[in-house]
């Protein structure tokens, strides 16, 4: 049924990612220092919820040089990280690239988790091991 609207699985994955980006952009538009935390929490939620699509998009990115998803996400994190750092809510040493590295680490936990019912708790535990 979905394929009537999306000719391929990759088209479906990109449609999901576009919706996710719209949501993340809406969150990032708030200039408050707490926005970075809200963006991070939602990014982790999406990583857990849409992990099946992430793999398709990562693979496609290698073959689609015009896909700008990684740059879009980096810009969103950059736009929210500065205010959080200025307010003392994030380490001054933290970079947007560091945040995205942590998100990639979380994705690794998601796709290798033995028990799907505990994925989010496992992601949170793994990330707590690398810092506050």
C-alpha cells in the first residue's frame, strides 16, 4: 500500500527523514538555551524510532552526492549549541560534530541491541558512560 505513494523503499525513507527534519527545524527555531537539550532528546527519540530508515539513507548518501541531510543536521545542532553553552547548559568544549558523533554512537547501540524493548534505556546508559 505504501508503495503506491512511494515507488521505492528509499523514497519512503527520504519522506520520513523530510518529516523528521521539519520537526527538528521547528524545535531548533526556538532561540532559548534549553532548545539544544530538546533537540538532542528528539534526535535520540528519532534515532530509536526510525533506525530502519537510517541504514537506507546512510547507504544512499554514499551514492547520492547531492543529499544534504548530514549538513542540515549539523547546522541545526550548531544553531542550538551556542546558546546552550552561553547559558552553561553544555560544555564549552563540545562541538556540533561531537553531538553528531554521540548520535551515531547511539545509532550503533540501537541496531545492535538484543532486546528492542530496552533500546532507549540502553542508549541512555551507553551515552552516560561517555559524559554528562
